[in-house]
C-alpha cells in the first residue's frame, strides 16, 4: 500500500497498517479525498479515530500530508494516513478496515460510479467496509444547472425520486442499504470544510445532497 508523506511515497505493509488500526478506536475512510483538507480537519477533531484519505493523485496531497507527518508538537496528526489509490483499485490491505466511509463532492469517475452504482466503484467502496460500516455520500446537485460540463451531461438528475427508485435498489445489489437523503443545511455545508465546498458556498448556500446508509460487510 502506497502512503503519501509530503513529496515522498512509502510502502506500508499489512502488518504496519494493522498495528496502526489497533492503536485507534475506529477508522474513517475519506474516499476521493482530493487535497485532504477534510480528512485533516476530521482527524484533528477526532484524535482517537484513524482517518485514511484515499486519492489517485498523490500530488494533490503533498501539502496536507506533509503537515500531518510532522511531530504532534508541531501540529502533526499520527491518526491520519493518506493513501495513493483509485476507488476502482483499492489496496487489499484496506479490505474491511472502515467503520465509516465518506465520499464528499465526488467528481469524474468517482461521481459517475457513485451515481450510477457502477460495478468497479461499488466493489472498491464495499471492499473498504467492515461489517455494518456507515456510508456518507455528499453530492453537489448544482452540476445539473445550465453550465453542466459536457462530459457529465448524460448523468441522471439527482432527485429524491432518483435516489429512492434507482439508487436504493442499485446499491442494495452490493449490500448497501441507503436509508435517507436530504438537502444539507447551511451549517452542515460549512462544517464540511473541503476546498471545493468552500468555493461553491462562497457567499451563498449551495444545493448539497446528503445520502446516508449502511454497508452489510466487506466484499458484497
């Protein structure tokens, strides 16, 4: 498993990961972590929880992973790991590790895969989950506005009926029960603290849809 530490990447063995997991009270995985700022803030607020941010582009993680790798006296976070990997190809070392999985404002392949419940994305997501793991998805519902990017124009509009009639049964095929969906309020949007969320909410309240559920277990 490739762990990002500033400008370096290092191998972490399954035994090393297991020892790190054992030293904490629970594990939260931020899949598609982007620049890692949400994962960093979450780890700061929950020092007994191991937070693992996963993203395919290591360069995006240089700054935040460097901060996390400092000594705790200098603001480092020993409960935060950043892993270079795609959602379609999650490292085997992470199989069944997560008590919670967060996917916040996904884009590109991750967005398409989550909206359409595509096999590779769903298998990657569920491979992370321990039994009964919680799932938290946050989508930007404004991508269907007039300025929708051409490469996303084919996606179905994210409405309550789409979630209930299409996503719920599609996710159930992979052992995921989607339990509720709703628009996030302004305070919840502010709490996300991701770079992208801040840009979208600059001086306004964007339409972010929160979908929550539970994963039956790894490998479904």
